[in-house]
């Protein structure tokens, strides 16, 4: 039993390291303070489609699905270990409006998005700044920590934490 546990643990660690090297960043969960600020920035009643790009361990996507039961929330994650952990969390939740998908979100069609939430590294944000130009007018984009190059945020909030983490709110075509 101990050997099996060790093999599973090493496999999880190896998959995280492989994805970190190939993607350029490790899966890092948003702090609870950042999650709460993101939820405060959103309208009281959210419907339609919400995407969390780079959903990691699933915490924020599940929080979005819980607070906005009328919305369909998609969490896209490439790293296998956090993705499977998200599936487990979803399985044990009562949320039927949250779907996790293991994919490269750069290859996905996001044209039906009402809201997109991201916590990604600067190189990914550069690529997303171009991809987001395809989004319909009015789409809200919330980014933790990193800006969208070439975009002007409608609002910036700084979290009362060790890093004074910025949270940026953008809106397409506004």
C-alpha cells in the first residue's frame, strides 16, 4: 500500500513538473482574498457562459458556479494532476453548472463568453490580449496579478495581502 501511494505521489509530482516546464508556469491557486474580490467585481446576477482559463485545482471555478447557479462555468486546465483534482472536487460538490475540461484554451472558441477569469503569467497574457479581441462587445475579463498588454482596465483593485495583489477588470469594446 505504501509503495502504491509513493508511486501515485511521484506520478502526480512528475506530471506537475512536466506541465510546469512545458507551459512555463506551475498551477497556482488564487488566494481566498483574491477569489472574494473577483466575485465582488462581478454583477449580482450572472447568466450565460463563464470561463476560467487555467483553472488549476478548481477552487475559483467552483466558487463561481456556486455563487452564480444560473451561469454555465467552464474551467480549462492543461496540467493533468490539478485537472483530475478539479474533477474530484466537482464530483463531490452539488454543482451541475461547472464543467472542467483538460485542454489548451488557446485552441478553444470563447466567442460565447460573458465573463472570462484568468490568473496567468505575462507571456500567456500577451497571447490572450490578441485572442480576446475576437470576443463580443461587453464581455467582462477579470485578471488576477497580471495585465492584458495593450488593454486599459475599467477598474483595478489591490488586495490587502502580502503582495498587494492587483485584480484587473476589463470589458471588451467599452
